[in-house]
C-alpha cells in the first residue's frame, strides 16, 4: 500500500506493518522516515537489528539463513536492506518477492533505496512489496516548497518559525537538504528556548557570506564590480571548485531570466518578486539586476555558463576561470564583452 510521507507518523501510531519500503532521491527525507519506523519498532519490542547493503551481486542466502535461525537475544528482529541500486537482478527480484510473501511474524523487513525509474516501480519485486507492506516515496523538495519545508522542520525542533530566517537558510544552502537541516540544528543549539534573535541571525548570515559565492553574487547584483573581483580572487585562491561557481551563477541567472520573462508580460516587479518568494533583504538586489539587464543579456550569460561547463568537462576550449570572472563581472553591470 502506498502512503504519503506525511501519513507515516499516523500509520505507525495505529499499527506497525511487517514491511516498509522507503525510497526517493533525497537521502535526508528517506533517512527521516527510516528513523521514525525504527523508533516505532523499538517501542514495539524489535530490539535486534541486522543491516545489509545490497547490489546486483548480493548473496541473498545470508538473509534467508538469518531468518531461519532463532534469535539468541530477542524475539523480534529488524532486517534492514539498503538497495544501492534499483537494479537488483533476477535473483534479487526473486528473493525479495519471496521474502515479502513469506515473512515470519517476528521479523520487520525495512527496505530503502534512492530514486527508482518507472520500469523499476513496475517490477515484480516492487509490486510484491506494495501488496504486502507499506511503500513511501519521497519526492525532491522543489525550490518553491523549500521555505515551507524549512519552517515545518524548525517547528518540529521547537524553534519559532520565522519567514525571514527560513528564507535566509534556503538562500545559503541552495536546496541542499543535508546542509539545510544542519543549519536548523545549529539554530536549535544557539537558541535552545526556540526564540531566534532575528537581527543577530541575519547579521551572522551576512558575515558568513561576505567572502563566499553568495557574497560574490549579491555584490554583482548590487553592481559592485570592485568587490565582485575581490571576492572572486579570494575564491580562486581558496581553490573553490569551478563547478560550485558555475552551478551557483547558473541558478541565480536562470531565476533572473524567468523573472525577466514575467516582467515582459506586464507583471509588476513586486508581484514577480513575491511569486518567486525572494527574501525581503534580497529584493533590492534582484530589482536592481532586473532593471539593469535585459532578458537577452541574461540569456547570453547563461549560454556562456553552458560553454564554461563544457570546457570544464573537456568538451570546449574556454579558459574556465577567466570566463567565469567575465560572467560575474558582466552580471555586476560592468562591460566585459558579454553584455548587450
């Protein structure tokens, strides 16, 4: 049976199933569900756990042997199978199907994997798990859902949710949920009573980002080309991987392109910024960039970033760092042969 991740807690409180299969691209979300299930299992007397990391060459006899052997220490056992790939082979499919259909009452089968394609979700083993247990699929948290996701997790940790704080975390972690959760946990340590000093936290974020990729991008949006080049030089000296610069710039400029298109449909800049959930403190920066750059010039910067990425992979011949500096300088409004 399929259930949504948000239904899991209620499902566990009603009755613990014998099989749970949790999968999805976001490792953190999968791990959160696994932790909930294991906590519930412990409460229900499952005190012994065995973990297996499974690929296409795994010997399933070890699991069947374990199941057939009586437990020396506990009546109830958890067998946790972590699929390193959804391609478990013919033997794996047969074994997992047999396990799902003939699992002893004293065994909890807990299975997890990363993202599965549609063919894998139509496989015999997947259908067997769905028929005999609970299947939970985690979808990636989209950019327009991230602030809400952060607010929810802050509340769950006893932090008073604040839209500006959630926006700041979303901006600085760029959708990396592991980094996002670490930032939320640091907040819990800094403010154990749950009351966040907003100005103190935002000042801290500012200080952290001064000489980071974020600081460089914000300086470019502000039009401070001198500071942009100073930060860029610092990042290069610190051996910041080019892919981080490329991906961060691409994400920011892609968003600007989307907003520029919306402005061409006669939407107001305030409504566009609101639709894209732009953090209040960044609204002047984004507004400045949208006034300064045409849709065409932003699109040209995106195309250049594409060539830089190909050059990094050996598929083009641009000087990666020189061209990256050219992009960020052009974004600041200073002519570098890229703007039009």
